[in-house]
C-alpha cells in the first residue's frame, strides 16, 4: 500500500511517499519511503521485492516479530495519537 505522508510546512503535495505492508488491522510495517520530488514511483522489480518482504512479515507470528524487534532487525514505532 502506498501512503502519502505530509511534511511540516509542505502539506501532502510536497510530501513523502511510504510503502507499507498491512493486514488492514493490527499489523502495519513501514517498508520504504521516498520524497516525491526525488522519485516518481518505484519500479516493478522494487515492487516485487517489497511484496516478498511484506508477505514474509505479515505471515510471522507475534513471538517471531518480538524476536526481530529484540535483536534490532525490526524497530517498533509507537503511535502517539
């Protein structure tokens, strides 16, 4: 899923784009981010690689994800809202 993220003082039009993997429930993984003015979009090979990573992450059970956070492979980002 591609999601625009507004930057302070620039709004959504001057924003960054992020690629996230999600089950549209309780799992959201940030995979990649880029500024729109630096890259219009990712290419098909990049998309395919990100889809493979997304499938892997979304298939993991909580204990596996916790181990990846503990060893530094993944970083958990808390929602402050």
